[in-house]
């Protein structure tokens, strides 16, 4: 099957003639952390996918061990010191605005902003053996990237709030029966299942997929815009606390 591809040093985007594109985050050295370079390259590839008018389905994947680990320590410190402007919020909006269905194959761990990326998908698959968590509060500041509302698409507000307040990590198997993730499977079956769903979707006309996607995502896109303003305000309040830098340095999980 014919393929086209876009590749940066950390991200690859390949497309089959069926209309299925697969975006793979592959910064093994930095554990797929949201470093400035990683975010920049991810934005490039997402924009390529968004502009492709023959795309029918986009599959998001990471490595077998890590889907995405969220912001790296250096970035968090610079954000705290106001030396860097947050741009990772753009990632959530870009994924939500992809005009066709997006599937996140979270085969590996997804933490903080990395989990937010996976939650932007229309269909999301977890691995029983991997860990998932909303770790922002562990470092003394409120959640970002729209995750305060993105979580509620895949779980009840009660479970979402517990995960946000505690910052606890959960094995995929612990979330079975408590959440609305499409599938929670053994790690080796996650990508295979994502591809199977993508193939079923790709059989449908692009126009029908895009019209349905626009309707089905309308509420989430609207909620994201409202949530972004509130999360930004909360960040202004919490990042201004003097002890935040110390908490980040002490509690960041490497």
C-alpha cells in the first residue's frame, strides 16, 4: 500500500493510501516529554495532518513504554520563572480541530499534559500495564491544557476530580469499569486495535466522517475554549506562589 510521510527528528507522520495517517511520538531519550523542540515538531506534524484534505483518520501513538510524559523539568522551571510562554495549549486545540476522527493508542504511560493529548482524541485506548495520571497538583499548580474538562469525556466528573486533586497514577487495569475509555487492553494489543478501528472508519466517505466529526466534537471544542480561560487564570494564581519552584524541583518525577 502506497505511503507518504513527514518526519522530524522526534515525530513521524505516515499516511496510507486508505486515508489513515499515523503520528508517532518517538523521543526516547527524553521520554516523549513536552520539551520546546518536541512541541514545535508535534505542531508541525499536526498541521500537516489538519491540512490534508484526503485524510480520513489520524492515529496518535508513542513508544511502547511511553505515550507522552508531559512537560519536562526545565520547561516547568522556565514557565514558573516567566522565562517561557506556555505553548502546549496549542496542541490540545490542534488535535480537537482535526477535521476527521482521531484515535489515541496510549500503549505506554501518559502523564499530565501527555494524558491531555491522548484525551483530545475521539477514540482512546489504554494499556492494562501502563500508568495514567493528572500530575499537575503534585507540583503545586493547577491542571492545564484543557484537561480539567477533557477528562470528563472519558470518565465521570467525580473520578476526574479525584485524579486531579490527588495527582495519583493509575494502572490501566485499575480504570476498568470506572471510566469510559473505548478499550483497556494488554499493551501488545493496543496499536493493533487502534489500527483495526481506523480501517473500519477509513471505509467511510471523507465528507461523511468530517461532517459527523464536526457535530460530535462541537461540545468538547466549546468546553475547551471556556476551560482554557479559566485554567489560564488559575495558573496565574498558583504559579505566583513563591514555594512553587521548590515544589516542582522536589516532586518532579524523572
